[in-house]
């Protein structure tokens, strides 16, 4: 494209860089005096589909209008023109002659406090302006802040990522819909990574830039405390007052930060510049490669040693997108208790790139060893962790049964989960941190296998053990994946993966005369899972998922095969079947042919064909990526957890039952007779046969007016978009006050491992909803109190609530509409 004349006016001089949907160039404007330079952004629609082009044109025009509005600020490049040519879109912006701030921030070199305050004030004024226009930048980092040569002022560039507040920009690819969330790992807060940026997200990123300037360290080289806040104060020569401001800007939880640029500017007013001497002369030490993921692990236990962990060099620079890149790299990964794998599906063939033990070890020197290295170099000089996958997202009391089976100590962490002792370093690590190390090592080995020819932008389909298949664990795994540099992520159940793997050659891309049934068994030391899949051409439907928890080591004994047989029979009976076409068994059951023969003899009448699968979980995950390659594949999966809310007196109200297809939208009405302005709504989840509830979160709903009675509607929306990769099994809870219509939506992105004592305190909490408006109640009649069943909510008139009720004993409707 070099030397090409665009729109008969703009002559391309050189390329600046490539982005998710196009390229950026420096050009000359041949129709202005002296041919001044300008920046041309080329936006290539991903699909030629006419409906997509209509959507792309609308989004492009909207972005151009935003840029034109923002360009009135002297420290934002002006929009000079925008046009469409050959179904491609072009933005022409003012060229900023200068250098990016990143050239002024070499590793190990610190700025003075006065320099950082000047930086903050300069950029905050710009943010105050753009936020006032309803726009969030979403990618503030040193590379996007230019020092203008003309006057030395800072200019904020790269507004290709702008997004109007509360708008949802989507990219439609045929029937594919994908929310775009752009940012840079290390500078981007969690709410932005999940596609919900706020003005405080920009403040977070700016705070990270300021901390980088003060410490001389990249964001990835700073530890985090147990709340997710960066630990940096001791690495910088800074006054307590400025440290307080920056710490508030970079709080992990967005509501704990400043909510506007104006608030930060006010906090910086009348600032006295000071340079305390206690850290003068300090130069950060950049330690060579010690840690596979390139950042210092967060220590969970509150009694950890004060000895600092080494800050390694950043090994992976990762941008997080939830859109499609020009050349993404599709990869299937399976995380297993003993081994983990990475597989790609190319030209109809599975290619195994990585197969390593799920093991992480640390040495006295602080080096981290993963996979084969952890096993081979295991000595008295190392602390090695195996089987840590068991403990991800689980309460300490849930995992305590495993303590006699493992060679390291487990303690209760500050968040209720188990933490694992690294005796060599006198440290405690969470299992999620070890998972991040493992994922990062897998990606590093993929890079090496493909001789670093990757773009760095991975689209990962991650197969997880069935016992981790719940919303709470999925959110934890997503967080670990983001730390490892994975931008696109889809999590799938391993039983589905095995079924996809084995079925691929037979029926996935073929027209079948009749559907085929696949039954998949997956076995872990303490857990047995079974699924039945019906596959017809490109449609894969999960008919059932069953799971059974058993005693550790049972499958090495004769009774193990009997348990497998019983679960298979239960699965078949649930679907009124006597057999299936294909029975898939993993070789994890036993690598001994004699044992496999025993299973084969017991199960021969259950299927026409029995297949032993070795790499099925990773291969199935790799095959699932074909959805993003445009293959006509549809997967109808099941959510296997039960979800609902707690009301007063510890009553569990199930809103979304087990074994329902996704997506699902379920709602229920509740009565509220509290006398306060706030309602607490604990959202719980129960997994498979484990009836102990896990609190996914407690929603706080503000009631604008205190009434004797209110009707509150709770809706659970579970989404599953094949192409909105980070939203698989995400749960959105909407609360609506039916009296005045006020509403609030919250996305569940975390969970709380409440102890039994904490759960019991909720029992007597009067700020919880009173009861469901479906079910039993007491009607105060004229002569006596009558137990009734509430059938429906009829509405509100003049502030009064009307219900349809009937006598619980006789079933006779008392009145069609009854005043309550």
C-alpha cells in the first residue's frame, strides 16, 4: 500500500502498525500546502456480508462523529476526514510530531514526584474533557501518550478504542456477535477486561502509568495484595500524600476508586512537592527470567514472610481483545490433574503441541519450574506442587479430605479457600496462581514449537475437569488465564471435549442419515462424570450430565468398574435408552490392557463400539475452535448447576434448575416487607450432587421509598455465545421493583467461600427478601388465617398489591384477584 494515493488525496508514506481490524499509516495530504503529514487508519470489515457492512458502516460513522467532537481539545488529535472505499473505511487524523511517553520510561529509571504530578494533571484535564463527552479511552498506556515536540505538551492518542458510556459495540460476522473490549494487560482493570469499562477504568490505567514512572517497574513486575491492589509503595521515593492518591486510583474494585478525573484533580490541588530521603538512591533490581508468567505471585496467607519475591523480566506482552484479530491463533488446551495439553486442529488433523505434567515447583533462589522441569529437577532444594488442580475455587473444608494424600501442607487462606505451602520460600500460594504458571508455560512452549511465528493473540478453548464446571470456578479460571496473557477464552466441559474429539472423523462434518449417540465417561481420583451427546451433522446436543463423588483410589480396586457401570446405566435410564452408538472411555482409567479388558467386558452391551481416548479433552477443545473458523457447527450444552437466592430464615429459592439448556432467562417474584432502604440478595450455586451452597455474590438493591410491602422481581440470565468468548456461562442478575419500575443489573464475576458460621448469620438477616410469591403463604381472612398457595402476581394499583391465590388444602380459588 506504500505510495498509494487514497481518495485521490492521501499518499501513504509508511506503516505505523496493525490492529484488530486494520492498519495505521503515516500519509501526506497532497491537497494542502506543503503536503503536511497525517495519520490514516484503515478499518477492514471482517466479513463481506451485506448485513455486516451495514452494521460496520453505522459503527464507523458513530466513531468518526465521536473523534470529531473530541478533536476540539488541543491535546487530542483532530479528525481531518473520513471516507469509505471498496467496502473499507478510513479515518484521517492530525499527525502528532513527537515521541511516545514509553521512550521516557526505560526499565529501572525513576521519575521525580514533581514530574509525576505534572503528568497526572496534564492527562487528567484531557480525561475530564473526554469523560464529559460520554467517552472512555480504554487504552491509556505510555505508548498512547505522546510528548509533542512543538510545545512539550502531552497528547492522548489512539482513540480507535473509544466507546460511549453504557453503549455496547458489537461486531457481527454472519450470525456471530462479539462484544469488543480493548485494553492492554497490566494497565487494564478487571471490569474493563470483562467488557464493562467505566471512567474510573481510565483513572486506573493512568495511575498504573504514574506508578511505573515512580518505580521504574512495569505493572507486571509488581506484586498484588489479597484484594488485588498493587504493592508498590516501598519501591518508590514518594510522599505519603501522593501514594494515597495513586493507591486509590488503582484499587482493584472500581467502586473503591475515584469516580471522576475532577475528583483526582481536586485531590492534587495545592500539592506540596516533597522528596523524602528514606529511599533516596534506590534503584530497582530487574531480575532475569525466573518466573514463567512474568510477574510476582500474590501471596494469599496473611502470615507470609516479608521477604520480597523476585520481580522477573516481563516475558509476555499481551493485549486483551474480545474481538477477532486479522490472524488469530486457535488452540485447544486441556487442564488435567496429572497432565495438561495443547492441541491445534489444522486441515482435518489434530496436532499435539504440548503435553506436560500439571506440576509447578520453586527453588531456593525463587525460580519457578513447570512441567517436565518441575519433575526432573525435583530435589531437596525444591518445593513441588502436583494435584493442585483439585483445589481451585474450593473451600478449605471441602479439600481438607485430601490433606493426608499430598506431600505439602494446606491451610485456610484469607478468602476461605485452601492455600498451599511452599516450604523452600516460606510462602503460601493459591492454586489459582499455580494454574497461571502452568498456562503460561503451555503458551511459551507453543511459541517455541512454532518458532515464535505466532501473532501473540490466542483464541483458546479450554477444557476443564467436570468437578470445576460451575460459575464460581469458571470465573477463577478466567482470571488465571488473563494473568497468563490469554485474551480470548472459551471454557468447555471435558466430557463434551471427549465426545467432540472422537466424533469428528465420523460425523461432525458429514450429513448423517440418522443421529448418533455418544456416551462419555471421565474419571478422576474422587470424581466420576458421564455425559450423553446426540450428534447429527454439525449439531451436537448434550442430553444429560451426571456426576458422582467417590472415595479416593476406588478406581484402582475391582469395585471401581462397578461404579462406572452404575453411572452409565443411570445416564441411559435418564434418557430412556438401553445403549448408545459409541462409548468413550479415557485411558486415564488404566494404561494396563488387562484392566481395560475388564471394563470392555462389563460394558460391551452398552454400545455398538467402545473407544479408548488418550488425548480427547484437548483434541475436543481444539475442534471446538472450528466454530470461529466459520464451520456450520451448533453446540447445545447444559448448565449443570442449580442457582437461586436466599430469602429470610435461610430459605433457598431455586430460580434456575440443574440440567437446563443455555442460554436461559428465568425470573421469579418475591415479597419484601422490610423497613429499610436496602435489600440484600445472596445468589447461591449448587453443583451436581454437592448440596452445599456456594455464594456467588450478595447484591445490594436500594429501595427509593420505604413501604410496608413491595414486590421484587429477580431475573437470572445465563448467556452462552460461541463467539463472545469471555461470557460463557456468565450470570447476569436483574432486580426490578415492580411498584415503581426501578431496576438494577449485576454481572456475577466472583464468588465468596462463606463458612458455615457466615452462612448462618444470613439466616437471621432481616434485610433479605421475605419470601417467594410462588408457593405457600398465610392469608389473613375475615374469620381465620388460611394457608394458601400463591399462583400469580396480578399487578399493583394505587400502591396495593394484587395476587391470585387458592386454598392450599382444597385447591379452591379464594378470589380471582385478591387484595393482599
